[in-house]
């Protein structure tokens, strides 16, 4: 349930409310908006204690949250959440572009691609040091060495690093190198991993699973939020349907739906969504037009030799042209890129 506080509430009254919530075995979550301050009371059957709070001083009114995802819902927070990553803001007026290779393959290539995407206007660098692959015989990533290369690229270009977290035991390692922890599509319902990622208080990017509904996607976000980590970015990356002309079906419906249901920033990964290079730029344009707060794009200077996802990686010239087109669309709808 949601407790809306009176503007005149005292610190003593607020502390009493928070302590009462904790004494009842629930978790209090504070949200300060432009118009009011609310406290989310999160826990099973919390609404049954409503009458107890109705009578407490400092409280304007108490309402129920109807959605199963409580902290991720617009009911909990009406204003858009802005997740800041080393000065880069996800969820604001600017459309943020994350770009880089699918996998960190070697130092020289990563540094070259990082410079290319930075010069073209990207604000964050992506690259996988640990790669979840369908085949156990495919390239699995460079591990910590790849993370070291990513951090070096960050120091040279200034681009914050987004890289994938695959297991709980990798957390101590990744927090030393990454700026954003990416939870991939295959781990979107790995609830232990989501909770532990939430405990780090680092920005977390959640990629929608290929068979995950919007509701299930937001419930996964709830696991991170429930740990007190509100720095969550949602990423649409395509779902499985009967259609086989592209790798997945990029569900751009999800962008306005998610932004209606939730206050969290939403970005789109058209590279994985379609899996075919020539379709990536058109879908990137469409994602921005649909209201996405950002894009995640795979770029490689020699896709034919890429160790993973070469067919969907844009050439540098393609990426530069995509950025020009995306910026034009962003301006047309009153945003920047």
C-alpha cells in the first residue's frame, strides 16, 4: 500500500511511521515527488494494516497498490525515474545510446571500437566479458581480462561500461570494473541473482526474456527494487513468436506499455531484437519514435570475423549514419540524442 504524507509532517512523526512499518514486518520505501512524498509499505497483506495508519499523525491518506509489481508501478511513483550513470542520465530528455561489440575479443579491437562509437555520439560502451551462449563450444568471453580491457577503454574514452552479470559469484568481480550490471534475457527470472544485484546498489539493466510477458518483466524489476536499489533500467530486446524472418520479434509495443505502467526508464536493443544488420537501423529509428529512453547497439569494425553476433553488428559507417537519423527523430519528438 501507499502512504501519502502531509507536507507539514515532522521528522518525529515520519520516524514513528517508518518504525511502525518495520515493527509490523514490512519494508518501507520512500519516494519524494514534485507534488508529494509517499512511503510504500511493501509486504504480503500489507493493506490489511491500513486502518492502523489511517489514524496516525502526519499521514494525508492511505491507498492500495493494485499491481502485483509495487515499487515498479506508476502507482508508487508518478514521475519518471532518472537513473544516472557517471553523469549519463537514463530517463531524461536525452535518448542515451549504448554501443560496442557483442564480446570483448581483444584489447586493440575494443579500444578501436570504443573510440569509433564515442566519436559518433554514443554515451556508454557495451561489451561482454562473460558470454552466455547457446552452444557450449562457442566463444564464452575473456572473463576478467575482458573486464580490464573495458575499464581501460572507459579511462581513455570516458564512456561508462555496461557489461553482463551471469552469476552471483561474479558480483565482487564486476563491481570493480562495470558501471552498469546487465542481467541478460536468460537470467531475467534468476531471482537470487536479481536480489543480489539489487543489494549492490549499482545501476542494473534488465533485458526482457524471449518468452517473458510485460508483467513478468516488471516483477523481475521488483526483485531488484525490493532490495532498496531504485537504479533499474528496462531493456526490450525481442521475444519469440512464430515469425522466423528475423532472429526475434522486436516488441516495440512494450515501450509505451512499460512507460505507462512503470516509472522506470526503458531502452531498446534492436540488434538482438532482429538479429540482421540491415534491419537494425530502421528498428532503432522506430524505437526512438515509440518513446524509448535509449538504444543498445552492437558495433564491430570487421563483423565477418566477430567471435559472436557478427551478422547483427553494425559497421562503423552504418552506426554513424544511424546516429544521424536517430538524432533527427529525437528532435522531431522533442528529445535529444
